[in-house]
């Protein structure tokens, strides 16, 4: 970076450029040990209670999309980031940046769906803030949230904890959210409409952890940057190799078709209601059954495993019988996806 | 027929893999097959086909990625145009991959962050619509691409003329494939035994285009589609032609490619544009391999409209081997910049920028 470098759209992709920005600017000044673990949430001991905290900002365009809106998404995303540590999400904040001219009726719909989503997830929205900026200084509505969850003290789930032999379980089809957004943005309708998978996963996580309390090493939700990005993050955080099988990755037919149309690779498409879990081999089948017993996990599959070669890299065994690297996302496939 | 499942069927892949191994076992010498098209390159890597090839069969990528072959002088002029965008009230419309290609001094991406109105679109008609909707602005479309893309841009220019839309222009940096193939085969250091010919370009040009090449240079030319099985079939056919010493054109993509091609599209293209000598990244000037506006459409030429031939241009970055990569004489990892100074995050050469570029595909997909 030189002194006249500027923020590029690709700095927000969730891929390599985002990582570079984080390392060059934020980690230079924010260096708390909880933050340096680079998980989607921080876990802190407060008065002997383990607390998980996560913050996120939502800028999605369009603000209303098939399967949800920016409000429900902000609750689901926050709940999921907290839940991926194994914590039970209990409360969240909501900060709104509103552009002059936003329809009040739209804001009300958004607030209502936040209330519904929070109720469904059993999370209280306990504090909120509003700022209004002049027309053009923001695009209609941006929402920032912070979520808090409580850990029971036994779970030790983290991106650093993947072990060789772990099975990689994906909770369902990928790419639904990305395609729902891309097609609604482009005004393209498919004969089978693709709806965002936006949903709170805390009860799915609970079901999983009750079934295999000791067996889960890593959980993460493959949002921006998709499955490929999340697997790469975990491979490098845990310094292990990950091998996944193309044939095992659940995909809706409409998503496959739309990916061809848009030129997207589903491995990099955003999801807002899916998780990957790294589970020790002996517990994998039981974990899979538990996930499949829950409506949000009924399409769950074991898609691969942690291997003792190619450390920090993700490799795909292709449908054609070959192999290839799955790299991190480069550039911006679809900005403002969440 | 379900294209997406049937053309990716694992059992059919196994059978084709066996065919490839059988044909390869009959070869007297190792062979090098060039897939010309960037979309083929990506499909080959994504499906892991390279990892399935016997050791005596090598696939190399050719000069078929439009962004990759765009010469530095054209890049510099297009970026210079974006530098004038704010002052001239100008919108630049472009295919996405062009945005990140570094010029000698800056890039479209960096000019955009400084305030230039650079918009990505998949269709030149979007650009024409922007021009229509904003009569107080100028809109320039960056015209890159082969015979696949250029006819739609020609059609857009024709419509602009019919509808009297004068605030629209096109930077013509188009490329024609057949002259490049001839140039490649005429160069001494290129040793290609057979070609996998592009699918989309062949839809336009027709299979007959390759017959003179196959006959004159004695190289089998196999036209293939883009699905993984299409490509495996193409490789298998090319190997069998090599084994039998048959130097002919074989069309395995008959569901899309005819012998004569799309004459309507090609006639329209040649109505608006005329072939001219053109610069290619790494290949230099190739006779009659580019397109310029015919006089009756010259008013739409962004180069003359904005005096871009006067702009200072640089040369290819030092150490960058895109030229050798595009000619198939070097694999990307052999370039000493590859993966070090040059990576998809901070690309030096165009082949690392474009999603269809050979360097980017190696970097992204190769173990």
C-alpha cells in the first residue's frame, strides 16, 4: 500500500483483499488477544461467565429480497456469528444509518421483521440507535449490530481447533442467498424461484451440540465469500489440509443453472442460513443424523475431511475424477451481499 | 436433455478417461495440445482435467482470453480515457475483468476509486441505454473480445447510428482469432501438435474456418464445447487423430457449431468494422487481426473522439512472461514473477487478472 491508495470495492469481498485490509490497518491498531484469534466472535471471561460477542454491519442491496430483508438478515447474521462459537445468543443491539428520503413504511417493515426474527431466535434486542444522513451519504439503510451469547464453559469451539481426521459437515444446500440476491438485482426470474436461506441457526447448533457435546471442533457459517472462503480460513487457522468432494456438496438445481448464467462458482456464493461443522470422525455420523433431524439441516451432508497433507490448503475432488485447489475468493464477485 | 447433469456425469467421465489413456498409450512421442479459449482453460482447471492426463499428454493454454491479449498500449489509452472521465462528464462501460488490469501507470479500478464513473456490465446494450437515459453525459464502451463478443458490439453501434445516439462511442480493441492462429503456427518456438478450438468463437466462425489451418500446418483441430465431458471428448478425439496421423477438423460441438457459422453476425460485424493490423499482448502486431471502424461508422470511434492516439503509453511490465504464456511456450509457474510479485490480488500481467487468464487459472486451481 502507498499513501495514495484508496478503498476499493474488492476490499469488502470477504476474500483476500478484505484480509489484507484487516491486517494492514485494523490489526495494527486493534490487537486484543480475543480479536487476534480472528474468529467471527470474541469469547471473553466476565465474572467467571464466558461471553461470546460479535459485531456485524449490513449494507445489502436490495434491502428487500426473496426470503427476507435487511432487518431479518441482520438478526440472523448476528445470531449465527454468536452461535458458531457454541454460545447461546441472548441479546443484541441494533444501530441504524438511514438515508434522508427512506420510506417510513419500509423502515417499519424492516423493524417488524427484526422483531419477528429475534423472537424466533429467542434473542432480545436490548439497545438501539439511529442516525440520519443526507441523501446520497448512505444508500437507504445500513444496520450495525452487536450480539452477545453465553457459553456453558465446556465447549471449546474455534477456527484453530480442526484436527486431522475430522469430518467436514455442511448443513444444507449452498449458494441460495447469493443467487436470490443476484437474480433479484438483475430482475431475472427462474421457473423455480431461488429464495434466500436467511435463518437463525442457534437451535440447529443446540441440536448438534446436544448430540455430540465433545465432538465438534469448529463451526462457521459460510456467509460472504462462501464455503470456499470459510474452509480456507479454517485450513489456515488450524494449519491443516481440507479435502472435499464435489459430488457431496448439496446444490439446488436452480442454483446450478443460475451459476452457469451468471458465471458464478457456487463455492464462493454467500449463504445466510448454513453452517459447516468440523466433527471428530467417531462422532460424525451421529452429528449428521442430529443435523438432519432439524428442518434447517435436513439436507446436511458429510462433504469431506481434514487431511494430513497440503496444510492450509483446500482441495476439491471433482465430479470428473480429478483434483484441484480451492483458493480464497479474489476480487468482488458480488458486492453488498449482506 | 439436462445439460448440467448429463454433461458432468462421473461415469461418462470415467469412460472418456479410459479412452484418453488408451489413445495416449499409442502415441510414439509426447504431445502438446493447445486449448485456445480462456473459457476452456477455466473449465479444464475447475473440473480437475489436467490431473487426469497421462504424462505424455500436455495441455497448454493459447491466446484466447480477450482481456489477456489486450495490448498495453490499448490498456493505457483506455485507462487514460477513464482519467478524463470526470472532466469530460464521461461514463466508461466495460466488461468486469478489464477493471483490474494494470496499465503502465494506473488501472481502471484505481481511477474509479478516485472518482471516475467506470461501470461494469455484461452487455454493450446497457451502455447504449445509459447513453440514451443520460443525454448530458458521454458513454464509452471498451470494446474487447473475439468474434464471439464483437458482433453484439457491432449491433449496438448499428443501433446507435439508427437511433442517432451521438453521446455513445466504442474503443475498438477487438481481436480476430484465425490470424492469431496463423501467427502462432508461423513462429519458430511454438510446438503445438493439435488444437482444441474454441466453442463460442466457432459458433460464429464455423468449423470450415479451421480447414485451411489443419491442412496447411498439418495440425488436427477439434472443436469442443465447454462442459467437462465436452472437453474430455475433445482431448480424446484429438489424441486419436494424432495417433492416426489425421490432420483434419473434427467438430465435437455440433449441437452449437455449424460448418459455415453465423453468417448474419459475421456480416454485421464486417459491415461496421474492417480488419486492421493490431497489437497483441506478447505477440506484437499481427496483420489483419484487429478491427477498426469503417468510415461510415467512424463517428463512434472513441480513439479519435478523445484523441487517444496521442496518449503516452508504456510497455509490458519488466519480467512479465504473459507473451510466452499466451503462445503456449511457457507454463505460468515457470515465470519468476508467478505467485510472488504477481498474484490475483496484485497482478502484474493481464493473464493473472482475467478470470479466464492462464496464470490466474494456474494460481487459483493448481495444487
